[in-house]
C-alpha cells in the first residue's frame, strides 16, 4: 500500500487549498521569472482527459495589449451589472479584477483541433474545459505556496479576446489570470466578506447513491 506524505507535507497541501484566494488587490512588484516558470510547470502537470493537455498559456507582456484586454473586461463588467437587475449597484461596488496592478497577466486558453481527441470526450466533450480548470487550480495552489496572489477573471467577450491574441480557429480563451505579489491574503473569500454569497454546507454537496429528494425540491 502506498504511503501518505509525512504530517508536515500533508498539512502544507491542505494549507494551500484552504488559504487559496481569488485575489483582486496586488502590489506593483515584478514576479521572479524562475518562480513564474515553476507556476507554468505546475499547470502543465495537471491531469487531463485522454492526456490531451488542452491548455495554452499566453503571457501578456505588451502594455498596450494589457490595456486592451482590460477594456474588454470593463465593458463586460458593465454589461453584467446591467443584467443583474436589483443587484446592479451592489455588484458595481465589488472589485472584480486587478489586471492593471498585477505583476503578471496571463490568458489561459483551450487549444485548437480538440475534436480529434475523443478518448474520454466522446460523450462528454466539455472534459477539455475541465482539464484546463485543473491546470488553473494547479497554478493557483502553487502560487499560494510561493506567496503570490492569483485572481481568475471571467468577465470578457470571448471573440474579442480571441481577436486580440490572434488565436487560431477552434481555440478560445477560458480565463484571464492576474498573478502577483499582495500585501496580504484575504482571511476568507472576498465575495463572502462582501456578503455576495456564502459557502454552501458540505453536506448539501455530498450524498450517497441517489440524488436526494430534498435537493430536487430546492432546485
């Protein structure tokens, strides 16, 4: 039987999981290139269905391109606020990104030509997206272990970002990732602090064998 990590190593893994935060406040200091490469390598060692490795990472080093991406996000932020109706003003008070302050701006994308990969995707084609999400989570946990903050920005027009990055047909962006130094990590998820939402009880998310009747009625 395989042996578990020793207590200190195991505790470090769980600490990274529990202390990971979606950060929006950054310090304008550069990220060590060696550390950044370790984050890329952590992402690249994520699990992927059929070992297709569908992630592609664009590092944004052009200030003009960073500004254009920010403008795309800001446009969608306003559109999202309008779509929220009664919660519009509440949403507008939230800080949803740190794209202009973070040390590194990355775009995580799905590769083109994914239709040729059918191992594990024949009935669940969205598993390519699940694989990219695993890569993002790997990077997020590694960043926390390195003392770096990371924030996932999903407010953007997909086609606009595709055009800005000259992506080939079939490729598409999944996330804009802000990575950088922070003064401190939030003590709890910021959206929880801002009373936007609370973490669901674990018992509402785990069940045995069949979907519980009370969850059906809640939906």
